[in-house]
């Protein structure tokens, strides 16, 4: 991994709301220039259910389902992902990042692997607080509200969503006249993890419930 990077924006997509099918990232240097991006496609070993509630439009992923099934599973990418996200050189950021942390924890439990020890700043929460929005906003809506022109991005392509998250953080810094370090210092309340006792208990219950449900939708 390029040592020039300082900020690691990352995003996770799932096939059904909790089984990971891609992890993408955008590595950014201290001058807010993109160093590299990458999308890691993962076999979720489960069916794709992209509109489970039936009340919202179906999520359109950036790749066909058969391409995901040709990849290795999460366990095969575990070391690469863990070494990246736990690298102390990088400050982690994501949009609705608590969900991503949950997906990682679920995958570790599913494959009987050690949990990740990471914290990340949530740009979704950051935008909500700074711009005084009553509810959290989607990444697409935030880009529109900040008037960020990014026509070449494909939403739900993990590396592009990570890049879009970077654009959001960069624009907030420009509008508020702050460096990213200063913004993160002021918004320490947007630092997310799953390490508190309340979160552990709540997450353990959710993980167990998800695993029970999973037995009914495992790919045949």
C-alpha cells in the first residue's frame, strides 16, 4: 500500500443487507489528492436480495451477480482487508459507516475470524450535524445538496461510493474553511466504533438474529 496515503475512505456493499459482496476504498494524501482506489469483489455465498422490504426501489449493483459468485469468499480476503483497515497510518472515513462496521463484524463471526479493531468517522452524521438536517441523507442526496458534480461515479460501486464520500468531506472542508484534520477534531462526535458494552450487546443480538434468518436464504 502506498505510504503517502493518510485518509482511507471505504464503502461496503452487501448482497442482502448483511453478507458482503464488495469492499472498495479511496486512499487520499494529506493534501487531499487521491492516491489510489480499489474495488474488491467478494463471493457472498448467499442469494442476492436487493429489495428485501418490497417498499423501496431495488438496489442496482455495479456488477452482474454472476461476477461476484466467481470471486473468493470473505475469508480469502480477510488478511488483505484487515491489514488495510487496521493500518495506523490511515484515518478511516465512510458514509453511514456504522453499517459498514457491522457488516465486517458479521462477516468475521460468520467465518469464525478475529474481529477488526477499528474506528471510523461517519461523513453522513457529519453532514447532518453541520448542516442541521433533521434526518440522515443518502450519499446521492448529499452530493446534490453540496452541489458536487461527479458524473463519472457509479453509485453502489464500492470504490466509487468511497470516492464520493471523499468528495463530500473535501467540499465540507472547503465550505467551512477547515483542513480535514481540523474538521475531524471538531467532529469527534462522528467517530464510530462497535466497541462499547451497549453496542456489543445490541450487535451480538442482531448478529444472532441475522444468522438464524440466513439459514433460510443460503444459496442453493
